[in-house]
């Protein structure tokens, strides 16, 4: 595997066992062998999803995979509650606190306020937050990623591949965990232009003004399809949707257009997680969520929990880009070598790939 690519294992929730997954707020938690999470004397890891759900083919699903992986090693059963809406966050956390979980992992920036309130009210309970660094408490460990570094590589690749000279991106909501991708992507395009004397244009996001195209949520649907169609109408032939399932609607917009437009995924390798769209994916900006969650949960189980943030970077392989898969024969033969060089430059600091939303 090349230094700039990642290829994380992704088998889907079907193989993870549904007995440990709670469908929604108010469902009675499954126990680890007794009346509560610790009744059998085992460390029980727990998780609350955001409204995207554990089948989002993105960071909720990857987070749950990490939880299940850690639970398998601990020979225990995890508890995971799926939120249908933001109003479920607080009661879902209260539900899990009552189960005496060894650690509660909350997935996504949107759970920040609910996590802060729950953690402050329950200082003896350990928490970890995915994609959020705003909760600063002794019992909360952030799991965050400098996605701008990997997105920089994807932006460079997009610019290299583009035939129209226009590439685009749009997001779900204007949150730091979304715009960090968009900043990196646009910066990678700008770097390509500098290195190649090119003039590839980015539509859907402006780094300087921090303004761009957003759907207002993270659900696939009309808004996401419309946002993608707007970029297509501006002649973009590579599009990076940032926000869980919204890429599915972008894929539909591309199919409807009948044009040879490529997608760039985020979080998990969408070539593997969305096989119905796999022929569209140039690459994916990946975050190693499953491995980092398993690592944090395992450390907590070994009584090595601390609140120092875990930050995924290119250097520690916490972020990266997926292989080109079906596009391997379509990209410039020199592209992979150029990306390897850029990857090394970002790691040693000679190439600046960052964002105002970067965690580092």
C-alpha cells in the first residue's frame, strides 16, 4: 500500500450482531450478562449515535465497528443506542449512565452539548467524543482528526484528474468537522495550480471567506441532490460531499446528469461501503475512526484513560486517502508519486496543509 492511501477493513453492521444495538431512544438496553453493564464483572463499552444512525456508511458506522472490535477483545457485549433526532441525545446518555458503562462514546459534533451536560453531572463516568474537541472535562477524551491533511491530497488528486478545470465540494452543516475537509480540499487544488501552473477552479467553498454550499443537515435527500446538481451545473467534474449520507444523493445527481463526474468520499472508503456507487469514486478522505475508538476503549478498560485528545494525522495514520480503485488506470501515471512526495512534505512540515478548523 502506498504511503498516501488507506484501506480500512469495513464489513458492515450485519456481521456485528444486532443484539447489542438499540434501535432508538427509550429502548431497553441489552445487558452484558446481568441487570446492568457491569453486573457480570466486565467492562462494558457504550455508544450513542448522532441522527445519522449506525447504518450511515460513514463515521457512525465506523465508530460502532470500533466499539464492537474493542468489546470482542474484552469478551463483553457493547451497548449502543441509535438517536433518531437531536432530542434523543440527552435521554440516550441518561439511559447509558444508568447502565454503569465503562465508557460512553458519543459520535459527532452535534452531541457536544448533551455530552458536556452528562459528563459534568456524572464525573465518575468516562466519556469519549468523536469529531468534537469542545468538551473540556477530566472525564472526557476527544477523538479528533486533522482531516485537512488528507483532504489536501484529495484536492490535489481532484485537480489532476479534472478535465473541465472545475471541481466542487459541499457540506451538510457549516461545522468545523465539515469545513476542515473543505479547506484542505481547496488548498490541495491551489497547491496543484501552483505546482503545475494550472487554473483549476473550486466551486462550493471559499477558504478566505469561509463561505460555501451547505444542505443544512446530514441526511440524504432533495437538499443534497440539489446542492450536487448546482455544482454539476457549474461544470464541476469532481465533487466531494462532506456530511455522512449526503454523498448518496450526490451520486444520484451524477447518475441523472449522464456525465462522467467523479465523487470523492469522506470518513470511510465509500468504494467499499457504497457498492452501488463504487464506479464513481475517485478516492475517499478517510479517518481511521474504528481503530481509534477501539484504542481509546481498550485503554479505558485497562485503566489507562486520560482526557488528552487523540488526534489523527497523516503521521500517525489516523487520516489518509483510499486507493483509486477503478480510477487507477484513469489518473495520471505520475499522480501517485506526486502524492507520496506531498504526503512526506506535510508530515515534515515543508508543505502546509491545515485549516482554521484543524485540531492541531
